[in-house]
C-alpha cells in the first residue's frame, strides 16, 4: 500500500478567505463549536492557507478547513504566519485523528529561519483555528465532528 505524504507550506500568497463567504459551521455533539468555517480545496488555496493573514483578520469565530482529494499523510509548516494556530486532523468521516496545539507563528518569509513543522498525521481534512481563544472548544482525539452549511 502506497503512503502519500502531503506537506503543506502555509506560505507565499494571500488566500482571499476573508473575501469569500464561510461555507460551514462546525458542530460537536449538536452544538456549534466554530461559527464560520472557510474551505481551502483548490491547490492554490491549500498552498496559501493562512499565510499573510493578520491576527485581526482571523477572528475567534473562524476556522480554515483544508480538504484533500484523498486520505494521505499530512504535515503543516508555519511559514509566513502571524498568529499561533491549533491544528486538528480529521479522517474521511470527520473523526479527530490528530491534534496539535499552539503551532508557533513565523511572520518571516526568509527560508533560512526556523519555522514550526507539525507532526505527520494521516487524514483527509485539516482544520486550523486560532490558539489564542476566549472560549476553549475542548476537542479530543476520537471525537466525531460534523459540518452544516453556514447560515448568516
């Protein structure tokens, strides 16, 4: 069985997530966990991620959901980011299979700088949320999440 590894550089160009409408609301056990979930599905959106997005542009009610074509080994690099992130890896059924908290921001685009690299996780989706939140969302390995269409 071939194991694919996808390494994500949260990097170079600005993903215009804040100019797009949120796609989903994240639900855990029937309760809203994150109100506005933006989707990164195209190759450019996935490569760009949250790079160049300033702290005040990404609120505590937002998350970025990366959707990959198939389950694979995923690894994220905090490249040109301006705030710490929590990373939640989900399988194809939206079960939590990996959690990495307080991935350190690195606002530099200098490739010589040391920047944070996550562990490798096998998943189909990755969710990034701000580490510094007023309300703890208390996600745990093995929990099942769901998405519903975002409604204003």
